[in-house]
C-alpha cells in the first residue's frame, strides 16, 4: 500500500510542479495534468518510483544525476510513444528544442531531471517515504482503497475520452487539456 500511496503523492507533486512551471514561464494557468478529474500526472509517479528503485542507497551526486537523466528520459520516452500509439496525442512536444529525440525527450529536460533527482533522492523521497510509513496501517489501507477506486474510475473515463478524441468525436479532452497536440 505504501508504494501505491507514494505513486499518488508523486503524481500529485508532478501536477503541481508542471502547473507552477508553466505559470512561471507563461504567466497564465493552464491545467497540465493527464487525468480528467484528479490533479495527477501519473508519468511523474511512475518515474519517481523507478528512481527510488534504481537510486537505492546511492548518495553520490554524479550517480544520482546519471540515474535521473537516464531513468526519467526512458520513462518520458516510453509514455510519449505509448500516448502517440494508443491515442494519437502528444502530452508534450520538445521538437522545438535544439537537441531532442522524436520530440519526446530533450537534452535540456533530461539534464533537468538529472539535477532534480539529486534533490529527490536526498530530500523529497526520504521525507515522503518516512511520512507514508509513519501513517497507521488502517489509515493507509482506507486512504489507499479510496484513492485506488477513484483513480481507476478516472483512468477509465480519461481512456474513454481520449479514444473519442482520437476518433474525432466530441470529447472532454478539448475542454480539459488546452495544450494537448493531436498527431493525426
């Protein structure tokens, strides 16, 4: 249950980080999430759990940088290609950046992920993991079950709306995600 709760927490932090980053750059708010209702970016949750696994007990900043650079880039590319294949959409597009691969991964953001992993491994993950582990078992179970049911329902609805969007039908995708790009 702890791993699932960390996934949700990191997905939420990713959504907050995306929205804050976009707001700082563009001075306007646009929802940068990947679910219709919950403020979650699951790609961040997956990447964070992968980082926690590959980082292990590593404390060397250079190794942490390399882990962040490579691991998050791999997760980012996998998610990018999967969303193109399944739904014909791009959640982000780095093709305008100088050094990129297929528009889904860029040297700039991969480098940023490397540096962010140092902070993640040394500060954020130990704090979040400690907090989740300190919660009473019953609280973790009830919270986890509630979030799992709500997340499953949101994933199902998001999937359904993305398929409608891909097929050119009326969809909530256009209303909820102002930045998404169709690859059709």
